[in-house]
C-alpha cells in the first residue's frame, strides 16, 4: 500500500499503527507551508473514537490539522478553537475485531494552498468504482 500511495504523491507521511510492529514513528509532526500537522494512528487516544479526546489532542499538540485513524471510518471534526481533525479511514480495508462488515478501503490526499486545505477522499466502492469526495477548509 505504501508503494501505491507514493506513486500518487511525492510526499507521503505514515504514523505507526497498532499492528505495524515498529516500522514508523508513533507521532509525525510537520509543517507544510504555514499549516501545521500531526499524524498519529489513534489507538493511543482514550477513550477510543471519542470526539472530545481527539479535540483535546489537537489542541494540546497546537496543530492546525490532526490526522488520526484507528476507527477505520472516514470522517472530519471541525475543532471549536480552530483547526480540523481528519480520519482517512483504512487504506487496506482491514476490518477491526468489532466490525460486522469490512470497511471500504480509503485514503485522503491534501492540497495546501496557503491557509486553505483542499482534501480529496478516495473510497473504493467496488473493484471498478472509486469515489472521490472533495472538500475545502479555510484555516484560521
């Protein structure tokens, strides 16, 4: 999967997941232009999938954009103090133990234009159909 993502984009950042066995860093922090990012898998954030816990992490890290997963569900949260949390889903479509159905494979590409963040979410609907959703967030 990493090789495929690198074929789409020259700059790929990956955080350690709970099943990755030490291949990556647990927290990746970086700036792209004037936008600050943190990337973490999300299994470290308790309680899992809790919006207020994720907002607290974004605030504590002091970043504009927090990219977090673990739930394997695509989603965004606009933070009350500014900034956004993005969950790209699961690139492999791997199910969690508690899932009755495997999630659809998905990932997010981001285009940073000054303080404007344009996201493109790619979801594999079936073998022949890839859905692409575009959204724009103007960061403070």
